[in-house]
C-alpha cells in the first residue's frame, strides 16, 4: 500500500491482518504504461514485445510489488516472457528513474513507481516493517534539511532515495 504523507492521501493504512488484495483504500493509480515506454525510448532503450509485457504489468500494479509478484503477473498474461527478462527489465526501469527499489525489512525488495510528472525529484519513503505499507513523504522541510546537509559537506546532490523503516500508525 502506498500513502502520501503531508499531502494528498493515496491510500490509508490497513492492519496487517486485513485482506490487502480486497482493500480499496490501499491501492494507487494504475496506467497503461505509456509514460514508462516514453521514458525508456527517451533514454535510448528499445521496447521489445517481452519488455512491453513487463511494462504493462508494472503499470497495472495497484500497490508496491516484489519481483516475484511481478513475475507471476507477467506469466499470467504472457507465459512466454521469462523470469530473467522480468528481472532485467526491473533493473532497467530503476536505472531509467521510472521505479524506486525499496529495500525490504523482511526480505525481497519492493518496487514503487515514481511520479512521471516529477521524475528527477528525490523520493523519500516511510516503510512499515509490520505491514509493508509504504508512505511517500513530500515535505519541503525535509528536502531543505537534506539540501543543507549536502551543502555542508560540499556535495552537490543529483538525486536521492531515503527510506525510514518503522511501524505505521495502524500497526
């Protein structure tokens, strides 16, 4: 589930015991993946039919997902696409700035789609170690603080990803 803190709520926290697949509150917007295809082509990558199948599956994910979940989603629609293609395409999408990889507290990394209208903005997340909920934090004070820290070290930040793990309010 993804929630946006200090701004518009995309989804609410749900107790870990809730049936997450049936929860309409913890979904995020899905798309046809056209913005992902554009981003890949602008970065100079070919969008082959297997890669397009992975992109469609990524764009259709209603919440953060693992590579294993994505492999199952791709296989359900196009069994000819191999797991290696899914993993390579995930790496490509992270490198192209389309997805963020979040390092899970309990094992597999999960992936979160970046906002296509602001692909170059640093992303900050709160990750619940109990329910795997993810809250995207958009906070001007945090952005300013991180910029000040970089400046104090004579460091010119070109992007960033910040994950804070803990427990959400629902857990």
